[in-house]
C-alpha cells in the first residue's frame, strides 16, 4: 500500500507523518488548511497538495473522487474549542468523518481509513493496565466527540469493504516540522523549552498528574505497521499507540533537568508555581496503557524518553543558532 491521503497534513502530527512517510516511499497526498507549508523540501516530497477545509462538501467531494490505499484523518478541535456549541463542535470533530466514510464507501475509492482518536475516551483510569477492551467513559467533550467518531468508523468497518481503524493516541512529543506550528503546550515540549530559555523549570501543578508519552518517530513507526498490514474484518480495529510507561509530570521534569544539566553543564532548579505544592510521588498508583495489540503488527519502541528530550534540545539549539 503506497498511496496515502493525510487529512490535517500541515498540523503538528500531520506534517511529520507526511514528511517521514514520503521519505520511506509512500505517495502522499496532503490536505492542508488554510494554506500549504512554505518549506520547499517538504512540498517537493508530496505527490499532491490540496488546500481546503474538510468541513466543506466541495472538498469532501473532490478528495473522495480520488483513489487511495489509505486515508489518515487527523483533524479535530483542541480541548478548549471542543467545549463550544455542540453544532459547531460536531461540524468539525464528527460530521466530516461520517461524510468521508459515506462518500468513500459509495465510490469504493479507498481500502483503509485510519482515524486518530485519543486515550482520553477511557475516562478516569481505575485499573493498573488499560487495553483496547477497557471500558470507555469520556469525561469531556473532546473525548466524547472522538468516541462518537470512533463509533461511526466502527459502523463502516463492519458494513463496508473499507478497513476502518481507530487509533487511540496517548501523548506525543518532539520537535515540530515547522517553526510556526504551536506545539509548545505539550508537556515535555513545554518543559524543555522553559529549561532552555529560562534555565529553570516551573511546574504549574503539584507534579502529580500521570501521563504516557510517545515520541513522534515511534508514532510514525506505529502508523507504518497499520498502513502496511491488512486488518481482517474479524480482527479488532482499535489500537492504542503508547509507550506503556506512565510518568508523573514531576518525573518528566526531573528527566528534563537531568538531560539539560549533562548537556549544557549548568545546574537548574525545578520550582512550583504554587509554593505550597507538595507531592508524594511514591504514593502514586501508576497505570499502563497497553500497546500489545499493535506490537502484534510488528511495532516496537525505538526512542526512549532521554533520546526524545535530547531531540527537543537539538531543535531548540539549532533554532537559537539561526538567530
């Protein structure tokens, strides 16, 4: 399977997917909005670049008239914007998935549809291991609309000839493909940038929230496994993409501090925005988001947390030297 349409190609994840999959020989059609990236190398690697809004019926008609081996759908509002009016949120987070699948199914123009969801569909985690069969119970509108889109995808997986895959992503991190992409609110990215610019790390919380982080290079590796493997209708179509390693925010801050100090030979402190914050890390019950199902397709982690932090510092260093 070589031809891939990526919807949301100019975003943080989409731009990396386009670039790295194209480098590995995939013929990428990139759907970008509101404009194409200015990077000439990136653009030169694309088989085709389409500019358009996926909520537009004209754009849906245009892309579904073409044939692809795989389609990857990445477009979604963020957490805050997903709290807006239901009609607006559904028009972006849910309806395009339905429209796309209905059109692709009627025209028989694709083999595989890969929808990017989130591990947040599991809601409050009450067990030590979460797998794809664990109960879903969304706690916010962002997770709710992703689960709604998952269900639409499941329907077409069972009722059409399209292999419809749901990806439940944990938390990705790593440098952006383009400098104008806003990815510095991502936890590890933010901590690295703060350490680099301010020579200190200030935690906004008590450091106790637990997260599973996976570097974008491993995310791309997981997508390759899904693109290149045939998913039978009798098999499960939901895959967690995770590292299976859950860390507290304070754990991450300590790792960023450690890498920074070794790399730049300079001591930095971890501070709390609220000076009264205290955390008993040893008392936290850490869970694991299992990726055993995608391992069966040949997936394995290649980038450890320290390599990923160093990659971010490489990026920040290079951008600083360009000034």
